[in-house]
């Protein structure tokens, strides 16, 4: 098992969402990240506006970045 950290950033701030999760491997961290992103975006309840940016970075126990999920919005 390895520890992974999930860092959420928006236009205003950046924060670690947890103290890290023990997961079997990087694939499990990816599944956790995509699931968590879906839940967090849903919880915004329409607050995400055109021009906003939102992201989640997944880091391993050494602090190295392993995944980045980015959401950018814009009016067309």
C-alpha cells in the first residue's frame, strides 16, 4: 500500500483535501481521483462559472505529482 494525496485548486486557493489515503497502487489513486472530482464538481451546485478553473493534483508519498485533472470553463 502507498499513500496518495489529493490537492484541489481553484482560481482563489489550493488545499490538500485529506491527510493522504492508503491505496494499493497508482491505478487505484486514479480511480479515487476521478470519483472524487465528480463528487466535488457536483457539490459546487452551479457555482462554477464561465472563465473559472478548477483542478485536482494527485501526489505520491514523496510529494511527486503523478496525475493532474483540470476543468476549465468558458463561454462560447
